[in-house]
C-alpha cells in the first residue's frame, strides 16, 4: 500500500503468516461446511468419518426447506392498527402471493434490519446533534441515563417488555423487534461523539445568516456527520439482523419469524437433519455475506470511523 | 434536574395511560363479539352448519349468520400431528363443514415449545386452540386459570365411551376439564436388532411379548458394550424433550414410583429409584448425556450410533424417516424392535401419553365456540382420521379398527396386544409438574457429572414438592 | 454531574429556555423510543421485582419486599450464573483485544488485497450471525460423530470421545471459544484502520533515532491507538455480557448450570420456573452492576 520499500522477510513474519493462515482456515471452515453441507446427501452428512467435499451435489435439502411451510411473501400491517379493529385483529396494509416460509423469513429479516437502521439513524442523528451542541436543562441527566443504559442487556427487561408490547398490540409483529432496537441509546451516544466534531463557528455562522434550526440541521449537521451515519447504519443493520434474543421473545407465528429464528426452530424440530438445517443456514448467511463482500470497503471504513470518534 | 425527573415521570405516566387504554379497548371488543357468539353456538347445534348459515343469510337475520372466525391452533409434534401434510388434510375436511372458520396452524417443538407458548401468553397472544397432554393443558396452563372449561364437551353423548382413566387425567382438581382427549399411547423403548444379534444379546429379550427383566437388560447392555459398540444407550437430559423415557426406565428397573398414588406429591426419593440410578450410572455403555434430548436420541438410534432408545412409541415405530421408503428400520437397514421397559417383578408400568385439545381463554366467545366446534369435529365426528393421522390409539373405547387395512395394521395390532395393556398410572398431573420436570433433568445432569445419587434425588424431591405446594 | 452543567451565567435565561425547547423537539423522536421501550420497561421491572409474581390469571401478585433480592444471594445457581457471566467477560475481553491487536499489527502493512482478504475472513462470523454459526459448532462438538472427536481420536490426541458440550469441565470453554470467533472481527477492522492512521512521520522519526520494534510499538503506536482500544473494550464487554443465543441453542445453560449466565438464567427463571418477580429482581441487580461498570469505563475513557 503505502510502502514501496522492500519488506524484509524475518522468521517472525513467516510465523505470523503461517499462524494467520491457520486461523483464517478455522474461520472460513464453519461457513464452508454450512454451504457445502447444504448440498450434501444425508449419507454424506451422517457418515462417521466426515466427508469434506460433497460426493454428489444435491438440491434435495433446499427442496425440503422450501416445501416445508408456506407464508405470504408480503404482509405489512398498520402499526398499532389492532387498537382500531373491533376484535383486535390486525389491519393488513398489503400482502402478496404465497411462498415458502423461508423466503418470507428472509424478507422479514431484511425489513426488520432496514427499518431499524433507518429509524435509528434518523432519531440518533437528531438527538446526538442536540446533545453535543446544545446546552439545555436536563442534558446531564439524560446523558448519564444514556451511558448507563447503553450496555444494558435486553434480557434484563424481558418480562416488562413483553407485557408492554402486549398492551401496545405490538407483540408478535416485526415492529415489536424494531422499536426496542431503535430505543437502545448506543446510536445516540455514537452520533453525539460525531456531532462534537462539527465546528461551533459553522453553527454560529448559520444562525447569523438566519437559518432556522431545521435548516441548520439538514444543511450543515447532516452533511458533516455523514460518515458517522454510515457507521451507525452498518452497526445497527448487523446487530439487529443478529439480535436473536429480541426476535425470540417478540414473534411467534410462522409468518412473522426471522431467518435466525426459523433456523433455530428447524434445529429444534429436526435435531439431526443437518442437511436441512445447513440449507437454512446458507439461506440466512449468503445474502448478508454478499452485501458485506460487495460493500466491504464501506463496511470497514464505517466501522473504523465509529471507533475513531467513539 | 428535579423538573426533568418530573417530566420523565409524566412521560411514563402517559405511556401507562396509553397502556391502560389498550387494555380497556380489548375488553370492549370482547363484549361486542358476544352477539355473534350466540349465533355460532346455534350453528354448531345444526348438523350441517354451512347450510344453516346460508339459510340464515337468505332470511337476513344478522344474528344467525355464521360470522367468519379465525382461530390460531398450535400443536406440539403429537405423532403425525407434527407433520403439516397430515394436518392440512384434516383441516380441509373441517373446512368443508365449517367454511367460515379459518384455522391458522403453528407447529411447536418439545425443546422450545413451552417457552414459545409462555412468551405468547405473556404477550397476550396465546393461541386459541392447543394440542398436547394433560401435563401441560391441565396441570400447568389449566391450573393457572388460562384455559376454558370443557365440561360441556364431556356432557356430550359422544364423550361417554372415553376411557375412565383418560377422563380423570383431563379433570383438574378445581373440577373443570381443560383437555378433550383425542388419542393415547404407551411410551416404550426400542432396540436395534442387528446390533443385539452381533453381540449375541438377543437371548436376553423375550420377543414373543417384548419384555425383559432388569437383570437381562444389564447383561444385554454389557454384552453390546463388550462387542465393541461403546455407546449403547443414553440417559438424555439436556431438556424436557422425551423425559418420560428417562422416568420410565428408572422407575421400572426396580419398581420405583414417581409420585404418590394420590398425585399430590413426588415420591422419587425411594431406595428402588436410587438403586436404579446408581446402577445405570455405573453401567458401561450408558451415558448420562446433558447435550441430548429425546428427539436426538431417536435420531441416534436411527443412525446406528446407539443400540437402544428410551424414547419410543407406536408413532416413532411407524414413522417413515425422510429419504427412506419404509418404517421400523435404521438408516442402514437394521430392524428396530420396540420393547417394554425391563422390570424386576414382571409388572411393566409404561408411561402413558394422552393427547387432546385445549382452548386458551382469550376472552372472545366467538372464538371459543368456534374452537369447541373444531374439537367436536376432530375428536368426535372425524375421530378415526384424526387418530390415524397421529399414529396413536383412540381415547374412545368405541372407536376401533382405526388402522384396519392400512400398511401399519400389523404393527399397531402388536402395540395393542403387547404394550397398551401395560399402560401405568397417569401421574403427570401433580401440581407444579412443569417445574418438577425442569428439576428432573437438572437432577440427571448433576448425577451424570458425578453427583451423589441419594443427595441429588433428595434435592430433586425437595424442589419438586415445593413446586407442588407440599 | 456538575462538570457538564449548563452555563446559565453567561447566557440569558430566555436563550436557555429557547434552546431547551428546540433541543427537546430534536430529542423527541429518540426520547420517545428510549423512554417507552427502554426506561419504562426498566421502571416496571424494578416495580415487579418487589413482588412474587407468576404466570396465570388466578394468582394475584403479592408484595414481598426485598425477599427476591435476599434469595438471590443464597441461590447457588444464580451465583454460579453470575460467576459464569464474569468468567465469560473476563476471559473474552482481554483475549479479543490482545488477539485482534496481534492480528491487525501482523496484517495492516500487507498488500491491499491480502489485507482485505484477512480482514474479511475474520469478519465473516460476525456477519453470518450466531445462529447460523451454532449449527456447525453443534456438529463439531457432537459427542458421537463430531469433528473434534473424530480428529482427536484419529490423531490420538484424545483417548475416547469427549462430550464437549455435555461435560461441565469443557462446556463453558466451548461457549467462550465460539463467542471469541464471533466477536473478533470488528476489533480487527478497527485496529487495522487505527494502526494505518498512526502518523508515518512519527514512526519514521523514531526508527531513525534507533528505536527498537518494541519501543516503537509501546512508545508511539500504543498511545496513538488508545482511543480505539477503549472503544473495543466497551463494545466487547457489551457483546460478552449479551451472549445468549449460543447458550440457548447449544447447551440450554447445562450441564448442571455450568454454562448458565445471568442473562440465560433470567429467561430460564421466567419461562421454565414461572417466577417473574424473581427474574425481574435478577434483571435489576444485573442492570445495576452493568450500569456501574459502564459508568466506570466511561469515566476512565473521559479521563484519558
């Protein structure tokens, strides 16, 4: 990269490369095993001496996965809609044709992660800016609360949260997973750190020019903290995609499951049908991996950005 | 600062007000739905509800129209009821008669199913209908006041021929029935015939009536272990899945009991049970496996890892595994033979499974009535098909020949002859059952990792009896 | 708290009022979610922790005062779970930090393609998610046909099959190993970029002055990447505390509670023992512990 100097080959460097390769192998192996396992026959998978390469590539695991349960491909409900129906049923916004449930799970997961990401980015950027740049009553208390709540595992409020979601008619909806994720104050904290980097003179200048609060925010703050928003977006997307616990406690019906939950359920139902489970795991891993590999540069930049400021 | 705290409290109050509003909303909706409820009861009374409802529409009396009702129905994998193909066929015939009732299925598993139902209850989203046994429907959710009393179903003439011990299992100590039974089975164990043959252990089995003695059981295990097959059997104890198998082997070996005869307290702490546990622990080839549940154990029998399984029944015997075309054999084609649990006194007591339907009280009378219509259809009118789908035996004495003419007729006849008569006491209705079974697998885990048997059994009993309110 | 207090003296009260009003307008969306879905349940949680509460309609909650809290300290399983939680945090945080620092310093000077290959590889388990990953690990650790037993017995490293997840001696270690693989990716990315950002002129100057590699690292690089290290410490701690999926899917807290963490035990107490009040009380205690730890961590970070 930056060095055109010749690198000396020292024994330590050789050692490093060898060890790194071993670790790299250990890290790739699980994924390799999932993806190849999805195409193996049952005999291959269950043989007492593991076969490291499918002796025969089959699609039967995927066929089984897709023939299991069905669900409509889309089904978006009005949030809080069940407050307004006589029997407490949900108001559907729109729904689509029936597809294998696994596809629906994937769509649910994407919807959940994207929604959580958008809402978090918007709310956190606004709050972060204010916390960094405004002096107002209650700021210190609020900030202390945020810092203390940041590391709180969600299990702590397991039961109250379920009960609350139940009264709000959000239990067993994807919104039930999204809202607590948005409420988690890590994003606010991160965006506050970023906003602190915005020079105060710029805000002052904007005010002298007569720009309103909203214009100052959208035209000065947002462009300045864009890298931070990127970092937060990636962080929220991945963490809500992988937040198994919230998903586990919040949704229960087949058409509302996420892909992680779906695989976990399959694993419990067919504890040793590894072919099927791995087909599910492949379906869960490949989309997000593809996203990651395509946007690798932005991912790593974004994450690194978060740290420098954090 | 103080002001801010006040603001926060105010905010919290607003939220709780909203929350209360939500609650009362729910209440009013219940009241509103009382009227159509009466209608659907009327519809049920008719023999062909569909026709009644169309007739009603013609004369345009709004009370009598069969309002569309949607039910959620969650089922545990009760034999073939865990398989959506079987259930879909049954639902189709139900909908022919009741087109206005939509049933949405969810399939639970025994590993996480309880957690799933419990979170749903807490989330105000419990299913309308549920299929499982009295240990959950009666002793747990029923006793907690979450279920609808089904006494009116038992008053039907169709309920007259339900076996008396089944009826009593569905009856809660509070005098209500929280389950209407469909099918039952005697849980047994199973062995791999080829592995036994190779170890010359078939001599220890009485294959005429599928029984063996405690002494022969241990000899057989030893013989198989010595033949080089080091994993003979597993006392699986990761969770509650299939735990009747571990209870049955331990109780039967030296005729120990699990509860007192009145089903009010646990009675595991006896010399018989302690001896059984100690000998099982000491026996070569039997692992206490805290990373395994009953379902996994069956899979290990099927792929020839284990030579016997303690979690077995008629439905497991006749289930055709994925990718195979016949039942009763392992992945490599060895024959699987169901066996009674070994006993010292020749008196086998098999653990019974009784499965049926229960209704969660979600406060909506229309749904409750529709759910009752569903139960009447499945467990009375259409009982033969419903039982056939499960792979178990009917709970009605009047229902016979369910399997006549099917592929599995021979196997089912054999189970009827050699296993069903050995059905023991149905003790799974002791108060605090859910907590006791958690304590049970925890106890097995402790024993498996070297805990002193007598101490651990006593610890179990204290914990279980506390939950039982003793 | 006085440190960050508003400077009323230098500004007019009117201005402060106006700022406060507009500030809360901006805060409103975020505050709504925070108060409704985090703080309010937390308040409810504290409230119920003083009650004996269970599932069902026919039992009223009874006020028991501090009984739930008292019970906790004589509940051997809770204490075991607390210990396990801290073991996980205490082992994984330093290991993750040290290992990722080593990997990053080994790769950050490499050629762009190689660098992004390694970075990508170590980040894979993070992206894949714990549930998909557990599928493979469960098979690898399997007692009867798992990979580790196969490799172990065929190379003679172990005498006979070990029930990795079913043996009290190994189960927690297995969980920690898997946790490490899923939490090392992010720190590596962070360190690689932090090390790359250390001013080259500084290191070059030091090299000309004849500094050893060791000195170069501790005197120049280490102080420069300190903020990154602190950030990594914080996120790894959060991550380790929240470890739940691995335990629920691999061991259910067993064998004999050897892999129970407070997080899993709360879930277990609620839905297997039906003791909501007690579960909430444990949640409160855990929340206090974690809030204290974060406050300390934060103070330290601020101090630097």
